[in-house]
């Protein structure tokens, strides 16, 4: 065969190595019956925190529905969270991947991060249409007018406080769409999840309540008091639930302490993939606004969500969650220190949280 017979526009073409149809089934261009023509090349730039990456994935579903022949590339700092069967090419953000992306041509490129490196990448990448945030005149800018609302509410707290749009409504609007309830996409390993079937055996038929006790290090004002956790665990156990302590390395010592004091089950810390598999066994998940919140939403789990410092309208819970807040409100919008003598999370009673869990457990 000749080089001009190679189908460079096929979804399976990888260039540096044989494609899957050739490797597994000896198929060869141009007669291959598995040829899948790419009609639209789309680049997603979302580098940031794992939760932010997860909650941007509903856009993939919309782009796929509008462009059935789309080839979607995503560049991120957290590639392990993205499902490889839904996204054609996933790059880890580094100088090698940026070099590669800058030597490709896209039909559509979207950047949903405001960091200088992400905005600079959108500004430099070759694409016919660009959405989101870019760089212009040595500062952050909107690639199109649709992105201006999200930028302005990020610049000024008083405008952000009165915003009534969810994050998903905002990012869909940035791309010229209306949000229609598209779900999160997750890298969920069902085989790994099956290994955690033992948790249901341990629970003995009781509803498993996943308790994500931490809140990350960035905004510690979200943290619920230690004594409240202890009381809640005891109440859940007394009422016939099976509480399971969840968290990462930052919460390990705290969860070990809670487990020792209450005999609640604490399985330990795991890789991201296994943590998702573990969370999939829970019947209800309680968490602050964190990566765990987005994993729970991605797994379609009933959710009870602590919130104090963020705009309550930001969160799309898909009708599967209850948001619980301090009875006295919160004075520290996006604050990492508390301006009150009495921390507002002390005004979120155990009874309120327990009632919300019970309601979601029965839904």
C-alpha cells in the first residue's frame, strides 16, 4: 500500500504505533471496515482540582451529541479521574503535552480555568472556535462574551453572592449551550468495586453511610467539629446504620481516632480509583464541598452536603441531595478564617445532619 492510502482521519489512528484494529485483527487501510472518520476535533482544557475536573465532564456528553464524529482531547493535572472510554486522548499537563497540543489543530477549544497557564494555552492553541477564558493585553480575558459572567462573578464577591446560576449552568452557557441535566462522567472501575462487596457483608444488611470527615486544607472553615462527628456516628449506629469513615491522607489520623472512639469501620486510604470503588458501595454519603462531593454525584449516590462559605446555588445535586447549613448563617464568603468568636459550623446540629441522612437513606 501507499502512504496516501492511510486513513489519518480515523479515530483509531495513533501514528507512532499500530492501531487497535490492526494490532488485534490485522485490519489495514484503506479496506478496513472499522474505519471511523473524525469529523470534529475538540480540546478541553481543565487543569485544576479533581472535583472541578469531574464537574466539567457533562460537557463531553453534550459535545458528543452535537458532533457524533468528534475526537475529544482533554489536558489536565489529574488524568486518572477521566473515563478513557469517553475521551479519546487524555494528556497530563506538562511541557511535553503542551508542546504536543500546540502542534495540533482543533475545530473547537475550551478552557474553563482562570490560571495563567491554562489561559495562555487557549490563547496559543490553533482552533477555529474558542470558548472560555484566555489571555489578552497581558491579563485574563473572555474568549467570547458568554464567558464574561463567570469572570465578573469571580472578580467581585458581592456579585458572586447574588449569583443564582449553578456551575454547570455557567460552563454550558460559556459554550453557548443550555444545561439539560447531563450527568458527570467518572473513571469508575466496576471490577475493582466488586472487590468491595465485602463491605455489604460486614454491614449485615444495614444501610452503609459514608462519612467524609475532612474538607481539604484550602478552606478549613468548612470543617465540622470533632465532637459532632463522634455524636453523629454513635447516633447512626444506635439507629441501625453502618457508618464508614472516608478520607485521604489528610484525614487519616483523624479517621483513625474516630474509629478508635466509636468502633466505626475505617478501611484506610487508597488510590483515587480504589477510593471511587469503595465509595460506590455506600448507600448515602455525607461530605463537605470537596472532591468527595463530586465523586458521590458522579456515582449517583444520595448525598448530604455541608455548606457554609459558598454560594448554595453553585451546586447541582441532580435531585439526589440535601444541603445542610449552619442555622446562624456564615459571615466568611470563600473565607479560610472565621471572623466570629463562635465558628458557624458549631451551629449545624447533629440532629439536623442525622435527619437529612435518614431522609436520603429512605429515598
